[in-house]
């Protein structure tokens, strides 16, 4: 098994490892809940956008939402997808956590 991390090159010498900063998209302060079926083979998911959280905070919130709704979900590019149409339940949970929530889309 080979290590893919390059530490030295004959062209430029020692390669410094740069720490990548997370580029978290900042929203307008409003969390939006949408119901998406496109690309999901007819199954609906509730999409949560505009959270403005990064890394561990996003994972923790996703885990809490999945437990309270009793369904699965995932994090996709700083958005949270929760399986099923549970927007009303998600709205109540997020509002108790201090977020301003809007139902968006159909």
C-alpha cells in the first residue's frame, strides 16, 4: 500500500502541508426547509439549508435531528437531508434551538 501524501519533490524541495480553512457558506440568518423528490427515485427528503454551521457542529445537529425525528439523513455540502416529509417536526425542533425557520418550496 502506498502513501499518497507527497512530502518532498526534487523540483521544489520539501513540501509544506497547508491547513485548509473551511469555507462555510453564510446565510441571511434564516434556515429554510424544503421538500425535495427530484433525483431521489420518488422518495421525498426534507432539505435544511442556511444553517451556517461547519464540521462538528453540523454533524451534531444532524445527529440530534435524526434521533428526534426517528429517521435517517445525511449531510450534503453544508446542508442536511432528513428522510421523509417531516418539515413541521423539524421546524419545531429548530425553533426551540433558536433558529429562525421558513418553509420553502412545495
